[in-house]
C-alpha cells in the first residue's frame, strides 16, 4: 500500500477517534442515561478543540418524547459537536446526528452539518433548563 494512502487512512482513523468519546467518558448533566423516558444531557468532558475563548466538545441528548429538529426531522436522541463561545456565554451546534430511538440506539437516520449556520444550544421544554450550567462548566473545563 502506498505510504501516502496509509498516512491518509491513519489520519482519518485518528480524527474519528478524536470525535468519539471513550466508553464511560460521558458526564451526565441532567437526567439518567439508562432511562429512555427522561430528558438527559451528557457532555464528553474532553474538549475536541480549544481555541482560547471557543471550545468544541461532544454532547449527547435524549428527549423523553419524540421531537423534531429545525428541519422538521423527528428524533428521540442525538449526538452533537458543540462550539462554546466562552466570552459570549453561548453555545451552538456545529454537527448533529439524530436517532429515532431513545438513548442513541439503532441506526442514526440523519446527520446535519450546521457549521455554516450554527444552531443555538437551547434545550427547549426541558425543566430545569441546563443550558447556562453546561456553558459555565464547559468554559471552566480544560482539555
């Protein structure tokens, strides 16, 4: 196999590994990751990227009932890459992979790249709403 192809393949594997949290790495902010009937939010505490005031991290969410994303796609759970702007105290979805099943089960049915038009991380209809707490914690974490 050509050296450049081996290098390209190794680079692709490394980038997938960097974007996938290790088993057990999730920190539960709200809910219960074993109960499909509750709203759950978990963060991978290891930042994918840290550019000073902007930090990118993996986040996953399970919703207690079927919901629709911004494009009208139904989902019960999703994995996402979120950019935290620590100066502005806001967070935005950059990429999200949606599952019809709760707790990230089954095959994902849609992945959307929001990097051109990031969507705000809001957790509508979730009480208590964990948005501010997650932004505060993410901006304090190092990694």
